[in-house]
């Protein structure tokens, strides 16, 4: 390998061309996310029945614009939705997680074990 006057490897023209912008690679064409990662805007109930409950849910809230985005990941399948309120977005996220209305209700069964929280304080 050729050396310069300081004993460093000579870079040659390839680095000069790169620095000058002569070496430009075109970026591959963008693909729609639906095609790239298995995304869908179908009803969340259908997604959960086909792919199972979400293993990861991401939410973004923009109260000023009244836009609330939910992205749920179902084992390699991604579902995205947009809602007009935080409450709607959170309700959608619960459905994506597979939480049913029965699971959301507090237990009124008196035979269920009760935990004494006063001893935890």
C-alpha cells in the first residue's frame, strides 16, 4: 500500500471523489409500510382474532390537533389507527391487547381473595 510523506496509508482518489460528492448512491425506492411490514387498518377485533393480542402497543397523543395514534404489534404484524380523543385511543389499545369488557370490570365475587393494602404502607 502506498504511503504519504507522514508514513500514513495514501487514500488515493477514491476518498477524494467521495468527499467531493462524486460517489453518490441512490437510495432504494420507498415501499409503502403496508407492503413492507404487514400493516393493516382493518378492525382491531379482526387483527386480534387472526394474529393474537398485541405484544407491544405504542401511543402518541396530540391534544392540540385532536389526533391520537395507536400502533399495535401482533407477532410481526402491525396495526395502526388514529382517534379523536385519548379515551378512544386507550379503548382501542385495550382491544388490541385482547382485554375484554368482562376483564375490565372489578370483581364483585365475595369469595375472591381480598388483599389487605394497609399492611403495605
